[in-house]
C-alpha cells in the first residue's frame, strides 16, 4: 500500500494505492493539507478499514 499527499493545487486530496479484487474511492471529510499530520491506517490480513 502506498499513501501520498500530492503537491501543489491539490487541497483536500489524498492518493492511495493498494491492490485487491476491485477498486474503491475515498474522499476525506477534512482538508489534509494545512499542516503536519500523523495518519494511521487500520488494517489486518483481511481488510483495510
């Protein structure tokens, strides 16, 4: 899995790449760009929450 905050002019956008059967989209309910953040991902061998 890869998590990326894109560069300029991408307010509110987070890009992730992970491989599974099918694809999904997610738009955060907050603006992740105003400053430093610590992000956590909940996951186990069966799913990413």
